[in-house]
C-alpha cells in the first residue's frame, strides 16, 4: 500500500506521529510536504496529495492541518476524493466502512498524539463494506458529476 501524506505548517508537529504509524505497518509514503513551520497555504498541499490518490498513484491519503477542516475541504474539490475530517475513532471507522473514504484529515491543534494515532490506526484497519453503502457512494459520485438526485 502507498499513502499520500500532506500537511501545512499547522500540521507539521503531528506528522511524525502519523509517519510512525505508517512505518510500523510498512506502508510506503509519498510525502507532499510542507516540511517547515513557515506559514503556507494548505490547499496547495491538499491538492498535491488528493491528485496522487485520484490518479491511483497512491491508494489512500492522510492530511494534517490545524483543525483538519480546511485541508479536507480543499481535498474534496478534487474529483474522486472522499476526504473525511475526524477527531475521534468511531467516525474514522465508519467513514471507511460506509463512505469508502479515501482520504483522512486530522487536526494537530485539536488532537493529542495518542488520539491521532488511534484515529489513523482505526481508519487504516477498516474496509469498505459495499452492499447498500455502494449505492450511496455512487450517489455521491453522481452529485460530483453534476447530476441531480431529485
């Protein structure tokens, strides 16, 4: 498995925790930065990682910013991306099981390292259940393609 990883300056301090989880699982990482604490624009890094996931270069992606919110919003603008911002493990699990989320966003300013570790591990440990959930993911894709559902 290969995972796209990206962060802004606000997410830099939490990145080593995420890398530790991925390396312990022997998951290959494509790190799209940033690598400094200099103020930067999270949409740039979100798009780099999301493009890698959407193109198939990477299977999944993990994003980190201050809250996880802004970077997830930016990633979700890339066609084919279903990025979820999680602050607890239950949503991380359900986002994979029911929504087939292909990217996870977390916030370095709202999570401690152990909570972040648990969320990332939980997200990685769960798989899409398909069945009735596939129909719903297909509807999300239809919206993304400009179709009206009503």
